[in-house]
């Protein structure tokens, strides 16, 4: 049973976009590895930008700087 964990920042991904991510990740595992889509698990975790850091600062701070 494949398990895919997608982490994105919590800033506006729509329900439809998330559904496309789930379908796309599932289809990729089916196409490349021949996995069964019925047993493929995809989880999307949305992380607050204050809790996601790049280069020593939070995404929130980086975005505020432009």
C-alpha cells in the first residue's frame, strides 16, 4: 500500500486543486510503478507559513519582504 505525503503551505489551495493533487499522485504511482489505485493513500498536510522555514526565516517573513 503506497503512502504519499504532500506538504504545502496553508495559503489558499482550493478543494479542486487538492483533488487534482490526490488524483495526480495516485495516477503517477499507477503509471510508473503499477500500483493499485484502490490501495494508494495520499495525504495533504497544510502547514502555516509561520511554521515553514527556508534559509533561516519563516515563509511568512520572506513573503513580507517581497
